[in-house]
């Protein structure tokens, strides 16, 4: 997988949700939208995906108006269609129907000159789960730093 350019990353999604499954989807955009995306001006923090009518749609993804466009500019918060294989679409939408599961965009990127979205099937975390995840990450970071530091005995032998 060769990703040319990562446009937006939804860091809040990994904090607020447990990601169960990840799927890559294409994104249907108009001409002014893709130009704005290529400039890197996208916000997917509050975005989510939902199935409707046998298709998957992306809601609340903010792609600002293209500055150099004419009067035919796009709506920044319009609903955008996601492109998936039929089997992936059926599987993802049936899993999302389960209680407590949602589909959130994790990142938006350009791959082979085409806009793609990495979607995650997610289960919401409770507040105490978030604190637990932060504490676990801090402990792992401290352990990694301790492993990198040379021990006192190793320093005394380095002087020989």
C-alpha cells in the first residue's frame, strides 16, 4: 500500500473508541472538494459513517470551500458517499447495527491520486476506560525508556 499523502488523522477516535475492525473506502468528491483536500484542509474529528439505502455515507466531515473556486463551490459539511465492495458494505453495515457500535473515519489520505478514508468499526469507551488506557500507555512508555537507559554497572565497564 503506497500512501502518497496523509491529509487528516482522527486522533480523538482512537481515544474515544475501541477500534474493532479497519476498512479502506473510497470517497466520492466534487472538483472543488478534491482541490481543497489536496491542500490538506480537512477536519474529520466529528465525522461518522452510516448506511442508508444499501450505501454507506460519511456525515460531518468538514472540507472547507476551495478559495480559488467560482460560485459553484461545494457545501463544507455535505454528506459524502463512501465506496466499498458489496460484501464489505454488507458486512460493515450489519456489524454497525449491533448495539453500541459505530463507524468512524480514522484518517483521510491520497492513494494513487485517489482520496481514500480508513474507516474503523468502533465501540465507545467509558470515561474510566479512557483513564485506564492513558495509564497503560504511560507505563509502557516508562518501561521502554528504562530499557533504553544504560544501567549503572554498564556505565562503569564502559570506562575500561
